[in-house]
C-alpha cells in the first residue's frame, strides 16, 4: 500500500471541498429555477399537465398491448411456417424419383442398311442459287414441293428443281 503524506491528503481534501462548494452552488441554482417554475404554474396548468400525462400513459399502454398482440401473431406465423416447411420436406421426401427412360440407340445393323445420301457439287450450287432467290419465290417453291418430297433441302434440291420446272412449263 502506498504511503499518503499529509500534504497530499490536504490537497485531496481541498479538491473535494471545492467540488462540494460547486455542487452546492449548482443545487441552489436548480432550486431557484424550480421555485420560479412552480410560481409561474397555476393549479389549472398542473391539472392539464396531469391529464396530458394520463392520456400519454393510456396511449403507451394501448401501444404495448398492440405490440404484445403483434408479437404473439408473429410467433404464431413463425410456427405455421415451421410446420409448412416440415410438411414440404416430408412431401419432397415421399415423392418417388422419376427416372427418364433410357435413350434409344440405333442398332448397327439398322445404321448400315440406311441409304447413304451423296451431295454433289452440282447439288451445292443449285441449293446456293435456291437460297439466293427472293423470300416469296422460295416460299412458293417450298409450298409446291412439300406434298411431293416433304422437306426441301440440299439432298433433294435437284428433284425439287425438276418438279418445279415441269410445273412451270405446263
């Protein structure tokens, strides 16, 4: 324990006495202000203040009651959400897993028996000319050729051309 000298004790006591004097002065000032305010307020003003305070207390109580009601409904909503989440998890777990059907692959024998379509340079040239035609004319040729050959493409452009020329000549 440190040793306190008489001089340091006197300094501390002087500081405390100064603080006590300052607080006493501050207390006196506050007491004067309270006395002045109490003289300014009439009994009617005090009654009005009490009524306003009572109304505010009633409003605070009503707000607290609403807050409690909302807290209960919030808790109930969270409980319902928890139950719905559990039901959803159960529904997902119970639902059977649907697997897609395996893809059908073409057997090698079937692939070998399919006809091979050879596309010549002449087919490419006529298909390029067909694509260069105006849209209306191309659509007219396609409308004409669909009943005859089905899809109009590079593989059957020569057949479509021959049938179109024949119909135009007639």
